[in-house]
């Protein structure tokens, strides 16, 4: 909790990268991906191949710690 009473929680999964996330979504039987239309799922999978924002997220977490 920060001094401004903001609470931040997260669970990191450094073992998951774009390649493994893509494989998981392609292999899903619909249990997790059923909330997306086929087009949305296709777009989500395509984003797995692009640049990742892990370092930007880490930077924001570090900024939050000092707030």
C-alpha cells in the first residue's frame, strides 16, 4: 500500500513469453479463450508475436513503490 492508500498486487509469470502464451491459446479447448470472438482471439495471438511490455510494467511498479 502506498502513502496515498493505493494498493497494487500482481503475480508475475516470467516463464511465460509470447511464444508460450501463443501455444497455450492455440491449444486451449475453449475453456479460457471462449470469452473472445474468433477475430479477437486471432488479434490477441498476433500480439504475442510483437514486442512485449514487461520492462515498462516493471518501471511502473518501481515508480509506484516511490509514490
